[in-house]
């Protein structure tokens, strides 16, 4: 067997959507006589419809987490602590969580919780949800360590709850999970793809974060649409500071994944866009295929397929199959970040204001059943975004509308001049 690392930065995020309110005692009204015996305040039990998170509570969570200890205990140092949503090595990457909370600031967490009225007798109580197998068997260990770290404050009580992936996705999207853990693979290689899906008004509901902040949202759009590298650097630095303060999500760690393959398999190439292309795989002269035939390669995965509807497919495993069974307008050359032509006959023409991209389709392209591919199919696909699938917000943030002037011409009208839009056409 051979092993090829996919240095995919799998960002596992503690995504905070909802939680219990502070434990508060009720003071008797001034006109009422004092009770003969003092009454003990009760910690209220809140229903899911009454739950909410405050920024202070999110900061108490963030300050109590020790990523270094988490990575050491669960992964024996193989993973990398994450102090921002944007991976180290990406353009404009910073470490705002390290700047604000250090590697851990348990005293800050305790002070915040104390100021909010929590005590050891009446701690902040919350459920943390996770899918037990979706990210591998270590997820339960990650959650247990997080539980211990949070409860070390003496002012928080955590209950761990697991759920199978299909139900889990529905749960975090509809906002019914108080705290949940989520992994993220990028759709395209730009800092924007690590931020707006979780922090923008348009995209965050699809991730279950449901934030719409009047400071963060316009800043994300400004950074994404700027063509000035110096301006983008300053904007993304400001976004990082704001992210650590407002906490739409709490990044935990980056995790490498691996492609494992039998001796004799050739052509395994992984490039910066993190794509695993099946069509370039082959067998060497002395290969012993598991299928028994050199005409068949068996691809195994550690996860189940959630959906093969492109408007609803959330998981990276879903995307891998879709990208290996379909062709986008543009695609990456296997093992590289070089964009090459897919169904497009040429690279798009772009309007002077950067808001309109026009693609011409290749001649005689058909679907698998022989039906001709036309520009209207791209318009229909855009119209189906209204189905509000798990990934619908990904394109809605960037595209205003799609039209087909004729059967071979597809025109995208953007909401702002995004320089990375050609990369989006490979998704």
C-alpha cells in the first residue's frame, strides 16, 4: 500500500448558534412584603425556542478552549491548532484568536461567566452536538476534551449529543442544535471562501450560523470585491479582529487527510484546489487490481454520500463524485491549480466594470443520456437555487442573475466585481 497526503486543511469549527440564557434570580417587587423565609433562585430550564447566544457567552467559550492541548491529546500533535478561519499560508492569513485569547485564557472565561450571573450552583448549561463517524472516529474524543476544558471553568455544564450525519445536517441548518462541530473544505482557493460562508447574511444561514451583522457583512463584501492586494490585506486583518470579537464561529484545528492506494495504481495527484481526479488513474504493468480487472478501479471512502443533487450536495465526498461524473464550465488540470476549459469553448469575456462574465459553450456537448447541453441548462440550474439547498448561498452571494441569449452563450451578472469568479466556475 502507498499513502499520499492530501494536505487539505479540514477546519473543524465550533459553530455557535443558540444556547441557554443566564441563570438569574428574580427580585421581589418593591411593594410586596418580604417573605418570611428566603426563597432560593431556580436555574430556569429553557425550551429550544427560547435559546439564544450572547456575544459574551461566545467569548467565554472561545477563551476556555485550549487548542494546543486538544491537538496534543487527541491527535498526538499531527493536526495544527487554528487561530483563524483562514488557513496559515493563505494570502492575508492572521491569527486573531491567538492575539485576543492567547493559547487559552480560562480566567477571562470565568470572569465573563461570573459577570453574566453564573455560579457553580447555577452554571451555564448547554448541549454540544456532533456526528460520531462523519469526520472519523476521533470526533467523539475531540468533543470530550472540549467538554472537559469548558467545564474546567466550574461555571459551565456540557452535555454531549451525537446524531447521524443526514439528520445532523438538517438539524444545524434549521438552527435547532445549540452548539455543533463542522468541518470545511474550500470551494475555491481564496480567503473569501473561508469567511463569507459562515459570516455573511446571505450564506451563513445555510451553515446554521444565522449571523447578519451590519459591520461584518459589508466588510466581507468589500474585501472579496477589492482588486487591490494592499487593501485586501488591511480589510482581512480587520475582519480577523472582528471575527475573534463577534465569534460567528470558533475555529479549532486543521487536519490533513490521506489518499491510500494499492501498489500498481498510478496517477494519484492532488493539487492546491484539493481535488482528487479519478480520470487520470491507471494501473501499472505489474498491478494486481482489487476488482480483478484493469478496466475497473474501486474508490473507497470513509463517509456516506449525503446528496448527488448539485444544488443540495454539502459534503466534500458528494462534491468529489459530482466533479468526477460531470464537467463544469472550467476545471482544474489534475494535480495543479491551473484552470483549463471544461464545457466552455474559451475563457470568459469580462465587462469593463467586472460585473458581467460571458461564456461560449463547446459544440456538440451532451448529457450522459445524449440530450444536448445548452445555455438554458445553466439558467435552469440557477433558478433551482431557489430550492434553498445546503449550498445555495454559495452562489447567491456572488451572482445577481444568469441569462442565455442563445443556446451556446451563458451570461453571469455579478453582485460585485469578484476577481476569483473564474475559480467559482470550476465548482
